[in-house]
């Protein structure tokens, strides 16, 4: 696998010729929107197929998978554009296997909102172990507000993906969420009501487990929080469900090397099935992005954490979201505008700016002036590859992607070429119109 950085004067044709690749395949694999106007500094991933197959009349995707001793999901991962179509066509070439040696198996947890585009969801599900739906909200009285998630759960089961219920404190602000959660911790009767409601909802909806989103916990409430996690995990385990504890560490915590010992990582790690560190980039829109934290700082934190918690229980967060700020950034006031990778590249193309890369933080960025001065910071293939490397480096369970509301071609290309994706629930195929194996040759 090669990550190529576009240089001045290069074109899609010259890059394809340099690596002996088909232009069409290079565009398809990288999800390039405007191949005639590449941005200086943008990344392209170069992969070489080991086995390809030319579709014949009468072929089905299921038949091709059986013939090559592989799975339909593997074909969809190697050729994600097939998820957008009902038919495969005689003469088109499908990648059966890439040459790259995969490093190891890892879990992939993808976050989505209930309003995710179903076509995007179907394209993403082959790459996932878990799908976490954001979010069920609990009130200060232990009640849970419902969301429209039935179709996501149904599709996830068809693709062999375990649906996870995300739980967050109901609020209209961060301060209110903190207050809601802390109030729950102070009342054991309300805790029991909440846990009973969680178990009832998980069973009725068909979830595989629960992810508890942890906001800031006041110092005086931290022992109560640990007790609550132990109680919640125990009750869920008895009922047959898993518990994921999502912990947040701010940029300040990372940079100042404060490890919040009061949260007792070791105890929480023993109680829960997994700890998800969603700290440094998830949904971060106030002030500068946590991607200003050095990669070494992040790496050192995982060394610290895996000394306290079994590494196979630890999951690292990875964000697909970039942010745009108007400068100067005012602490506590400035709010970044979130952007997808494709939107970032489109903006850089429109402005004619060159993308820079900060090797210390493994983040890409550019600045521009349009009446005011603006700053854009995001992760491209280089930064994504670095964050994925934390998994084998520290023998972590896997990674969680915030978020999967759009299909980030290069992310999934990096994942699929280097890692086997863990599947923990069997595929549930239904009739041909709704199963993952309904791709047939046109006219058959």
C-alpha cells in the first residue's frame, strides 16, 4: 500500500502511469470527485490487486464469491461501488483480493445518527463489527427518549453487524448534560429505574449492547460514577448484553498529561466489556481541534491506559470530520464548522490552495483569506493511517469511527487493505430484494 501526495504539475493520468494503475480504477478506489483538478498536497492510495475476475453473463455476486472461496462481504469491501447498484455487468472487472498482507484482525465500530442515508449505510456496513446509533437520551428521572432506529438495526443484522445503543444525558447544552448525569449518580433509586429501562429497550429493539457516553464527572461524583458503571455492566451482562464505556479526555488533559486517576480506569476496565477513548476529536467544535495534540502524546496515553486496562478491551476513537475556523480563535467562544473530507478537498480546489501536513500531529491543514482569515484542519490518508497504527502498536481491540454519515473512500481502503474486520454476529439474509447478495448480471 502506497500513500501518494499530489505534487505540482501531476495529473491523474501521470500518477496512474507512474504506478502502473488504470486511471478508472484509481478514481474508483479513491472516490475522486474531480479527477481533472487534483489538489496539490491531497493524498491518493495506491493498491494492487492479486486476483481479479471479469464478470460473465449469468453471474451473481454470490456465485462469484463461492467460486473464489471468499465472502460476499469481502467482495463488497474490495469493490464498495457495488453496494450502490442492483446489477453487475458482463465484462466489468471485480477485485477478488488485493496483494497487501493484512496485519491482524480488528473490530470497527461506526457511529451514525438515526437519519443516516440508507445507501451510505449499506455501503459502510460490510466494513463494520458494530454500529453505534447516536443517541438515546436519558432524563434526570431515569426515563429514556425513543428514536427512529428500526431500519438501521434491521439492516445491520442482515450485514452481520452488531447494533449498539448509545446513551447520553438529555440536555440543551454541555453543562446541562453534565448536570443530568451527575444527578443520576446521586440517586440510587433513579439509577435502578434507568438501568431497568435500558434493559427493556435493548431487548425490545434487538440491540447487542450499550455504549454509555460519559460527560465530565464532578470530582465528588467520580466514586459514584465507578459504582454505577459496575452496576450497569453487571446487570447488562446477566441479561446477555455487552457494555462499552465511552470516556472523553480533553486536549488540556492530553497536553498536560493529566490522567484523571479519580476515574479509576482499572476498575472500569474490569467492569465493562470495552473502554472507548473518544477524547481528542469526537464532535469537537469549540476552540481549536484536539488534532493539535501531538501524535506522541496520544501514543503515550495508550501506553499508560494499557498498563491499567487489558489492551484487548481498549478501543481508540478516530474522526472523519475536519473543522474550519475563522481566526483568531477565541477560547470558549469560537466554534468550528464541521466538514467532510470531500468538502475539505473541494474547498481547497476552489481556493487553489496547497494542503500542508503536520507530521507532529499527523493532521493536514491549510489557511486562506476571504474577507477574514480562515483555518482548516483535518485527517487525510496519512493521519488516518497513523491513528489506525495505534491498534497493532498497543494490541488494542480496534477503532471506532466518528462518524459514518458519509462514505470516506480512503479510510475504508486503508482499513480493508491492512486489517481483517472482526464479525461477531452471523449474517441474516432475507429475500433477494433485501439481502446483500442481490447483485446479478443485467437481464438475469
